[in-house]
């Protein structure tokens, strides 16, 4: 865990270079010890109230937001009572204690949430590939530290940068990519981005992730393959 936190120093430097100066970096959160799934999104925005410099709690993705938790509840990856509270309160009503409760539940369900870019923007403006690529070596360090069984990449841009090839999600649904990082093999899948402009694709995201869970994480799956260590 300490090794993971050490990366935050570099994320904060990149926030100064590429992010909104009045906001903090958003790092990651959840299960850090061989999680079943590592979910990789794009980059945070100021809608995440943890990006406020006055916020002293977790600086983890999606704090103070609602829509992404619709995905996780459909995947049975969040306690229903916590989900109901998320949907019933305003983003500004999240407390540091409630954020801890949510991420304790994420950890219990054995997944990890991160972004390729940690540079928080005021809004959901597009970032060029060149900015995301500056974070890539740090994201790979996250993978080697936490050792996820499966890594799910959201959207064409994130998938293309991480996999280092041009990816169109519609053409690679349910396709496993095995890539080596520092001599270790990791399994990747690319799925539709389920939030913002990609909200209309959330059903496809849910369908594909359920398939991945069934084929990669179910004990009796004939396709199950452990990461080489």
C-alpha cells in the first residue's frame, strides 16, 4: 500500500502541469491486494468533491457523483444500502466518513478503481493523447503493485493508449488482450465508456463486464488463467 501512495507525489506534480490549479489530483481506491478487477477510467473532474483542497479524506474516483454507481450496482459490486444512499443524497452531502464507507465496500467486493489520467479538470473537457501518455508508466506501476486478475479499460482512447494499438471498442468486445508489464502478463478487456456522452452505452458495458466476470473470475471457468508472477 505504501508503494501505491508513493505514486501520489508524481500525480500531484502532473496536476500542476495539466490539471486545474485550484483542484487536487484524484488517485485511486479499493482493493489493493490482488483484486478481481481493476477498472480504468479516463480522468477526474471537479464534480468529484474530493478534488477540493478543503477535502481531507480519500482522494478516490467518483466521490460525490451518482451515475457510475448504477454500473456497479448492476454488476452486484456494491451493497444495495450504500447505493441507495448515494442516489438519495446530493454530491455535496457526501462526507469524508461516507466516502470511506463506500470504498470499504469497494474493497470488500474485491475491485480497484483508477483513472489513466489523474489530472482533475473543472469540467469534462477532452484531453489529448499526449497528456494521458505521461501517466502511462505510473498506471503500469499501479498494476504491478496491486496485481489485478483482470483489467477493464473504458473507452477507445484509454484502451488505445494502454494497449498501445488503435482500439475501437465495438470491434473488440469480449476480446482478451494479454500484455507484459515488467515481465509479467496481465489480462485486459476493452469496454464501452458508460458515463457522460457514453451513458447510452451503459447496457453494453454491463453485458460485457458480466461476461468477463463469468469467463475470467468464475471458479469453474475453463478459460480462467492466473497472472504469472
